[in-house]
C-alpha cells in the first residue's frame, strides 16, 4: 500500500478539535449536566421528596433511565463481539463507536442507580453487608464486571492507534500527548504484541457475550422476581435483551450519522454501512416486536383479575397514548422505513434510529411505572398525590443530565481518540488491495 | 354616628385585649383512682391511675408525682411517692414500708394525693379494703380448686357468692381453663374448675401457670393466686432461622446459589485478570 | 443515710422511671420470671425522683426496660422460642381507625403515611363489602427480605420482620417486592420532637424514622418485651386484633384470650394471598355475622 494512501487514512481519521458546532454541542450538554447536578444537589439536601415518587410509585424515571442505559450498553457486545465472532468485517469501523457507547452508558447506569437511592452515602453497605440472595447484589456484580470487560475491549484495539498518534507528536497538544504516552507508549507494533492483542480481543469477544446477557437479564429480574402484574413474567429476560439490542443498534446508527457528518467520514462510514445496519435494525425490531406480542397477548388473552387493570391501562387507559406511541416509534415505523432500500440511506436510517431510541426510552418508562400504579391491594389511605406519578422537574433535569453526560463522554472520547480504528482500517484496506491483486 | 362606632370598636378591642392579658391559664382537674392488689398473698401493692379530661375525653396522664398514704389509728402515714408512667399508672408497695400498721388490722384505709402544679389542680382519692386472699389447689383429675377467704378478727373466713376467674397464664393474656370464664364461690368460699385445655403448650418443660383471680372487687380489691402445674406439653418450636434460604441473613445463602455465583465470578474475573497480565506482557515487550 | 454502690445503681434503675416494677408485671420472656417472685427480705433504700427515701425489697427491683438499650445484634436475633402471630377478626371491624391513629402516634409516622391501612373490600359485585385492616404480614417467607441487598430488613427467630434504618440504603426494592404494599418510604426529613429525633434508632421501636429509608409495621416487639400488647391491638375498641405466640397457641386482644388453633379452626381463619407462598403471620377471620353494617363516607376505593 502506498505511503500516501496510508497517510491519507491517518489524516482523515485523526481526532479533530471542536469546530463551532462542536463547541455549541458541548456547551449545551454541559448546561444540561449543570442543571442536572443542581437538581441532584436539591435532592441530596431535601431528600427524594423533590421527586414525584411516592409510596405506591416508588420507582420512576430514574429506574427506567437506568434500564435504558443498561439496554443501550449492550450494543458493545453486539457489534464488537457477535459480529466479530461471525467473521463479519464490514462492522470494523463501527466497533469503537459501539464500545464507547457501551462504556459511557454502563457508567451512567451505575450513577443513575445511586441517584435513585435514598441514602447514597451508604453505598458502601453493599460491600460490607452485601447479601448474595438479592438480585441487586447480582446486578452490582455483573455491571462492575461488564464495565471492566468493556474497558478492556475498548483498550486493546486502541493500542496500535495510540502508537500512530504518538508518532504524529507535533500535531497534538502536550496534554493529550501525555495521555497517549501513558496509555500506549509501549506499543511497538511487533508481531508478538499483535498476536497477544488479537488473542486478547478474541477472548474478550467471547467473554463479553454472556456478561452482556447477564447484565440485562439480571436487570430484568429486578422486576421479574416480584409478584406484580406486568413484571411477573418468565419472558422478561429475553424480552429485555431483544429490546436492548434494538435500542443499542438504533443508538449506533444515530452515532454513525452524527460522526460521519461532523468528522466528514463519508469514505469510512459508507452508505453500505447504513444499509447493513438498517437490515440489522429491522431484524432486531421484528424480534422485539415478537417478544412484545408474547408479553402482552398471552396475559391479555387470560385477563387475570390482577393483570386486568394494568393491561387495560396500557391498551386503552391512561397510558394508552404513550404505549402505542412507544410501540409504533420504537418498532413499527422503523421497520416500515428500513424495509425499503431507500429507507436504508443515511438520513432516513438516522431518523429511524432516532425514533427507535426515543420510543425505547418511553418503553422503559412503561415497563416501570404503570405496574406500580396497580398494586394487589388497591391504593388506600394516602393523599391524592400518592395515587399518581408525574416526574418532577428535578427528575427530568437529572434524567436529561445523565443522558447529556453519557453523550458528553462519547463526545470527549471522540475528541481524544480516533473514533474509527485507524490501524484496523489500514490493515483491512491493505487486505482488500491484496485480494484484488 | 361615625364617632360612636369608633368608640364602640375601641372599647371592644380594649375588652378583648384585657381579657387576653389577664386571662389565667386554665388548669385541668386530675382524676385519681386507687386500686389494691394482692398477689399470691405475698405482695400487696397499690396502683394509682391519673386521668384528665382533654376535649371531652379522659386520657391517662404521665409524669404526675403521687403521694401514697396508709391510715394509722390517728394519722396518715406516708408510704412513699411515685410518678405515673406513660399509661398514667403509679405503683407503691405496702408491706415493706409500713408493715406494723399493715399487720395491725383486718381493714385498711389508703389515700393518694397530688399537689397543685402548673397544669393540674390538687387532687386525691381514698380506698378502704378488707384483707382477703385466694389460694389455689389441684386435684388428681385435673380439676382446680380456688378458695377465697377474708380476714375477720384474725380469722380467715370463706367469702360466698363472688365470681372468680380461673385461667392459664399466657404471654400477654389469660386463657380460660374451660369454656366458662368465671365461677361463683360456694359457702366454703370455694370454686372448682375443670381443666379442659388438652395439650396446651407450656414452658420448655411443659409446665403451665394456673391463675385464680378476683378482679376489682369493691371490698377486697384485686386478688390473684398462681400455681405451676405440669399439665401442658412442651411447645413444638419449629424455626427456620438458622437454615440457608433466600430470605435468610447474609452468610446463610443457599449453597446452590453460592456455588453458582462464586463459580461464575471466579471464571469471569480470572479471565479479566489474565488479560490484565497480557497487557503487562505487551508493556514488557515494548520497553 | 448511707447508700452503698449497688443500691445506688438500683436507685438509678428505679428512680428514672419513677416506678418500681412489681411481681406479676415481670417480663414474660424470661422463663425464670414466670415463677412468682418471692420477697428476699433484703431491703434496699432508694431515692425517689422527688427526693423521698423509700425502702423496697430487692427482689422487686428489675432493670427498667427503657434503659436497657438492646444491641443491634440482639434486636436482629429476636426473642427465642416465640413465634408471633396476629388474628384480625373482620366481623368486628367498623373502620373506626383507632388502630391506625394509635400506631401513627406511637411511631411518629409522617402525617401522609400509615403503616396500618383500612381497605374497603368487595370481591365482586354481588358479594358483601367489608372493612379489612392490613398490617405488615410478617411473612415466614418474606419477599421483601429476599431482595434486600444489605440485610437492612430481616426476619427474626420470633417471626418478626424488622427494618434497620441505620443500614437501609433506600433502594426501595423491598417496596416493589411486597405484594401487600405494606412498606412506606421516608421521602423527607420528619418533623419529630427533639427528644425522639435525638434518640439512637432502634429496630424494635422503629424510631426515630429516618429520611431516605423504608418504614413499616413492626408488630411492636418493644411493647411485647414490656409485657404489653401492640398499640393497634390495645387501641381497638371492638377487639378486632388478637396478638399472641403460636408456639404457646394463644392469642389475646386484651379483654379476651383464645386458643389460636381453635380460633382459626372454629371461625375458618385464612391468610391474604395464600397463593403467592409468602406464608403470612397475620390471619383473618371472615366477616360473617358482622357486628356492624358496612358504612362510612370513604368507601370510594371499593373495587369489584
């Protein structure tokens, strides 16, 4: 491969300073984070009374946001591991996007669960008094594990790129340079090093799949291990995982589009990528739709007394608008858009991705809240505001702040590191050229 | 006309203000009641209860200091002072404090009083009793005989036609020994009750405490007699407290769960640690 | 007057409460205490709160319950040999809510909340409506305890399920897990009298309730240790609540005492949501031959 072609790739894929839109984007995210922090400060000083939560609806958008984060973080394992193990190469440019989404989402999942705690300062009790019988303990264990596995899966493929960045020393500021040196000055691109790294990535790709399944299955068990209508379901683990893959893939399409536009990566994230991801998304949407049919049709057929109010509330009652909105935006409309070849062009695919993400966020809300409003013993002896739930501004601010924070982490990561693996792109281009010869 | 209105208004104001300024805080009346208890003819004590009317309802008053007196031939002798508890009760022993006076007569007069304080007016109550006692005995066929006697001129004489409760003492209540709750004493002051509570759990040895009671009698007060009998069964204590279960404490996790969890953790984390060593290896190769 | 050291200690024990415990009121949990206390003949001079010297037989002195602060460890173990149960007789309930009021007052609960709730129940359109008080069911296989990640809520050997508010992290998983919706959460700092707020938390009194932690009915083990009935039981003028020890096979509402097994057998007692397998310690007697008609202004929650 010609040196100039190689340099072109490096030049194209180097992390770039924020332009004007980048700066505006970061400022907006920072503003959201600041408002969220202020809201959390209020919650810390006054207690959870600042939320709309009360005794009957004791879990609200913090928990649904947590489920959303855990769900979207699953995409790391899908794009990197599943596709890698099935020897799919077109997804190479997307692996790092998927991995950083996974890392930042799982980080904010842990943070938002602390926000939901009434006594966050007693978090250490989980370590000194931890009971292995509790699904929360399982969640703490698997989320920590997933975080470390994801970090490693992000780190190993980054090593060759760090070496490239260090080589181009003059072009980066000293502050960044120090980070690169610290993380990867020892990478000399020797065969031995490459072999160890490749083997490590293979091991990680296998390991991350059961761990990823575990985080979301255990998260679904936080609900499914209770008796409540709408949660008491053996379908829940699979239902959650299929939904997680859907929202994760949707998130990747959104991120692909944004990075492609802002970093001018049309040559690397091509129309074909959108086409293929679009097909993946259709498949996942159909899968999730299948589990939704299972989850609602079967209990609706029986209409047990305890389930009746809950189901009717979703189908035709107070949550029906939100319910059908979530079903159509997260599944039906994206399927329709992406079934057409024209729908798998970057812009329509991006729109479908956005719809999936938004619909999925509300879907999580519908999994958590309506169930709590229909306890076995009807709500009784409580003030009127205990009988309904609408998130307070503090809850919205914290939830939005956490979403902004997750995007901020991704943004800064792309500012510091190449968002598309440089070395792997070069290698694959070389291999392609080789095959042609 | 207007002037007149102003004068009237200011007069009214003045009236209200003076009323407010010179108003005395209204003190409540304290209602004392006094009861006499004789347990097993061994412990005799007095119980005073302090109540007060709040919003038309009687409520117990705590933290009231009550002075207890016993009447001597000519004067009152202080038995002691006690403060009421949260249920308005204060208790005072008799025998130990004034045993000479107590022994001197078959009838006794007691009184209690409180002094006026910031909240309540002074109050007092009196009680006259005739010394009486219950004794308990059992027969072979699990029947219980309780005898009620009163002291008259240093002789114990039977008390007739009085209702006595015979029961088994329980943690927080008293369970009748049979369907009937009370028995009326005959000319010998005796009642006989059949014990029909088959296989009733008792203490760890299967013992039960029988109790015979005369409640709130106007002459004799509250009398009780207790007796331990081996008529019960040992309680069948079934406890899962120290078993391993999903609802047990930390450290009592079911074995299957511990094995499952720890083996998964072990496998996954040894992979992670192995990979960290691989990074070390890469670092070594690069130096 | 000279007081030796030991009697000075006794004076403190007896003097602060200002009352002397006597035989007959002795603790029901100490097997030895079930025997009648015999005067030892040894007299102790005590100083009452008012400065009066009183003389008391040493045998009648016992530590004042309020002073014998229990260790957290002991509170978690519970009372050996006991298995506390409650029987609620629905035929007697008139929705007077005295149980609720006395419970709220005794535990200083947030004014918006109740540990005891009174449900108007009507199973179906043509079946009879009745009032159903609910407390914590103190299940033998408690779903709330299963899910607690830090042992903050626990099942004791006497069957009581309690909460350690000094340990609770406020995750509210137990609230989601409880099918009886028994648990409440302290969403804000409570406005408690200083004397209560400054006390160290006790699992047995469940006081003082703390912000950011979960609270619920505790079966009043502190009262039971004193030989008294839980607040709801003694507050009910209709004797709806019976409390007792199933190992002793007896329950009482203060005025009446029944054999627990006979009461359940004769009146066909049952438990709520038996099908869930939680095995509650609270039994209900069906609302047959009711003493009162179902009436009241707040029947709005009746669900068919």
